C-alpha cells in the first residue's frame, strides 16, 4: 500500500513510518519536512493530498500544536472563552481533516487521540473532552465511510522517549516502537470505528 504518515518527524510518527516502511510505500509528511502539511489548515491538507496523488491509507500522528495543549491544561476555573475556542478549534480541525481524507483515501484513515480520553487526571478536563470528542466522531464516522474504506484511532499512553526528553521518570512509558505496532494493526487490519488502546492490553 501507499501510505502517508503525517507527523513523521516526531517521536511517534517516525516510529510508525519505520514500522510501515517494512512492507509498504511510505510518504512522510510533517510541518517541517520535505512534504509539508499542517493538519489544522484544511488548505494545507488538500495541497498535500493533491501533491501525493493516489493514496491507499493515511496515518496522522499529529494532534495539534503544543501551545494549544499547554493552554488547555489546568483547573476548570481557568477555562475562559479563549481556551474554549481553542478546544473547539482543535476538534473542528481534526474533523475537517477526516472529511478531507475520506474523499482521497482508498482503504483506511488512522488518527491519534490520547489515553486522557479514558483516564482523566487533574487539570485535564478540556484535553479529555477534546480527545473523547474526536474518538466519538471516529466511531460515528466509521458508519458513513465509503465502501471499502475504514477509519480508526490510536490512543497512545505516555511515550518513553518523550518522557525521557522531558526529564520524567520513563519507567512507565511505552517505547515508540511498541506503540507503532498499534498503528500498523489499524492500517493492515479489518477493524472499523475502533479506538486502539495499547496501554490497556
């Protein structure tokens, strides 16, 4: 299969691209790579698909800008209009990406959410809602996919390499190479409308 991996320069994305490249033709895309794309900019997404042409699957390891996530973490008393606008903008961007991919991809769409959708922590209310909302859309959108096209999401836990970069205790983190196996399963499998939770197995 010919597969676009978005966020391929990141920790998760590079591991996913490497894992898929063993058996597929992988096209790497990112904000700064040779094939540039911003998943929060629909025009950028459309240009990427037009540039690549025929595609079997797309895997998005991009979950939005770090600035958005930082702004959304914190007590719910801090959630003002700016934070709520950012939250809904993040959900809207992911939905627009899925709708654009639906028209271009022949076989499967895989997006990234996060374990906070199922396991909230103090200060995560907004991020938990965003991840859970996207997962809900995936489940419903799966029922409206064109014949032969599937959509699934992977919900990563803390990634070991990311924790190490942040100076955290990484003993509970999942290596990116192990996490990548869930993305490969989503691309190559037959499931549709599923949220793969590698941390729960």
